[in-house]
C-alpha cells in the first residue's frame, strides 16, 4: 500500500507550538528531508551537527521554505562521548521541552578506524553515541510528555541488514585488526545493537508507564551519503550506480515522519 506525504501528515495529533525535535544526522540524506518536513509542521528543530557548514546551509534551505522555522545548531561529533555530553548539557541548559528524539546519524566504511575514545568508528557512531544521547535526554523527554500531554517519540534509524548477523557472530574483537576488518559486518552489528537498544528502552518505558515510545525504522534502500567513507573501488561504484534506481530520500523519510508524529 502506498501513501503520499500529505496523507501521512493528515490528522496527526500534535501541537506545533509545544513540539520540539532533536535530530542527529539531519545534515545529509534522509535526515535533511526529515528536518525540512518537521519544520513545515511547525516544530522547533535542534540539530547536533558534525559539519557546521552543512548545518548552516540546511538552516537557510529550511528558512526559505518555512520562514518562521526555529532551528538551533550545536557542533557535535556523535562518535565522541565528550562531544555528546557537551551537546546534551548545552541543550538541557536551554530549558526547552523535548518531544521527539531522532537518532539518525550513521556511517559505513571498509576502513578500520577508531574514535577518540578508542572504539571502532562504526560502532561508536551508529550505536554508542546514540545510546549515550538517549540516556542523557530520556528523563527530559519523560518530563516533557508529562507536562505537555504530548506523547514523546524516540526513533532509531536502523536497517534490515541487522538480520545478517549470525547468533554466534556478534563479536567485535575479531575485527579489530586491519586484516580481519569487514565494514559490512561492522555496520550490520551496529544496526542490530540499535534494535536491541530500542527493545530494552521500550520495555523500561512501558514498565514506568511513561508517555514516551521508542521505535526502530528501516527506511528501505535509498541513495544517501552513508558510503562517503568507503573505498572508491569497483564494488562501491556498482552499489552507488544501483542506488540510483531506488526511491529518493524525501520519499523514504515519510514513514519516519509518520512514526515520529
């Protein structure tokens, strides 16, 4: 069954003057289209961005489409625990409510790299950074839901590739050497971790009767910049060529917006 964006948005029950969204990974790919769509619905958008230039460019695009849009940008590296903590402290200091948290940042790379915390980069970016971000902002979301009466939404952007992980293969130690590293395995394990995170937090929220839900979204196959750090070899070239045949980012963001609102 196919739905247009206007059909998905129609009838959504939220007050744009009380709804606020923090979106990690909003400066490229699906995140851009999601930020634009949410701004059009009247939400204030807070963007923790690694690339301030891209964030400022997105801010201008959104304001051209939605002149009254409120956009707050923080320089943030999601792979860095220090940076994530700094963002959360800065956001909480603003005293704003938080209705929607979008964990959208992600990388895929065939190069073995480590974060400043000495953690494999894909796992640090795709999972651990979002885990810490959610942990530090969760109580604020629960508080906001209680005060505003608006159900909070936490969304992890995951992938069906999580199912590629074998039960006996969820282990990083074997990959922490350049000769053994497999970027696809690292990516799929990070996405499985995203889903396990969602299941755990959703269970805890339900036990607390909190008016906040947490969900994982698989956006489908879509051409984004997630493979920007991959080797520019034959396989990567073929994949990027095939991606041209799939749906655009603005189409793929629609179900994420439905889930969030």
